[in-house]
């Protein structure tokens, strides 16, 4: 078990990395094609505009801007203050500055959650609790999309902490939080499985 001090050290190290590299992160990711992931979430939600979407780990705001361009009402959330400021500037959307392990979300407020390359920063012992908080923030029938690096174990990789799961283990966490998996896939699309390091999962509230 990680102590409270351990959790704070992990979180601070990861966030300090993003703070120090915020501008380069934006330049390096702003043109990434995650269309497949957008479509995965939206296909699990009602086909209408004005959906309330929480972009969990919004980074500098690329995905917020995309969802807003479709007529939805996205809200960002990130633990990095610099990312929150950049996301608000790039998208003109509301952005919550919250640490992933100290979330304070309103109940039944979002139609969907887009967690693209973010939940893997939540330590194993905290993941079930965090998923339950996310579930409680969704309306009935709400959907969670998440994409995380595949693997096993948890560790600091340089300054950033990562918690890596394969599908069966991750599905168990989702089910315990009240989600049912709709479907899952691996990225990048079209490559052999051993060249697909990302696991993407769409789940809905049971």
C-alpha cells in the first residue's frame, strides 16, 4: 500500500513534469489524430448536440475544442495549472483544476467522460475509488471512454507515474464501479497487436 506521502510524491512528480513541459506537450500532441476515440465515445451517447462531456485530463485543450466545435458543452479537468490555463484559452470552455486523486465532481452532471491517456496516472490502490467518483458524476446511461497504455504493474517512468493494465484486469475495475463494457479496441489502428500499445475502452453505467 502506498502511504499518503507516497501518493503526494507520485502526484507532484507527475504534475511537475507536465508543468515544466506544457508548451512542448501542446506542440507535440495538438495534431494527433484521435478521431477513432472521439467517435467511440460519441457513438455510445445520444445522437444530438449539447451533450455535457467531461474531458478528464484535458491537457492543453485539443479535445475540448473539438467537442465544442460539434456543438457540445465540454468541461475540462486537469491537475496541471498550466494545462488548465492553456485549455481555457484554446477552447473557451470551463476547466476544473483538480488533482485526479482529490476529485470533487457534481453528481449526475455529465452525459459522457472522455479520459484519453489520463486514467493510467491514477495509482492502482486509488483506481476503484476514482472510477466510482466518475460514475457518480454521470447521468443515467452515461458513458466513459478511456484510453491507456497496456501492460502490467505500476511505477514512475522518469518523472511520470504510470499504472498499466490489460483488458481483463481493467474490466474488473470498471464493473466494480458500476460500468458495463460496451466494446474495446487497441491502437494504433491496423497494426499487429504487439505494435498496439494503447487499450481503448467504452463503458456505460449499468
